[in-house]
């Protein structure tokens, strides 16, 4: 295995080392039956990847389509009937 890939057995036996490697060398892949199963990343990396940048209003305000006078025609269909 490469230095950033571990089998489940190796990862269990050397869990502290897996954590240290994730913090210092980057994401660590754990395989099960020869296939990638999970990736261990540092908390800092996780926070960086999952941090929300702005909100929906800011996203739309920054859209390149803003001010393009795009005309969206919506169907005026009635809701479908549902038998209960």
C-alpha cells in the first residue's frame, strides 16, 4: 500500500499513526476488501472543505445572469389530484 492508503486491519492497529498522518501529510484512505472505503482527514481540513461561503442571497446577487433580463415563463398548471 502507498503511504496514504491503509487496510482496515492496518488502520485499526495504527490508528494514532493514521490520525497523525491525516494531520501532517493529508487525507488518508482506508480500504476494505481492496476498495476505497473511507478517507480520514484532519479536523482543520474538514472545516475548510465544509465551510459555507456566503448565503443564497449573496450567491444570486453575484450571478453573471443578474441584470441579463432573462425572462422565465412559468407554467400555470394546477396541482395534480391525489387520492387518499
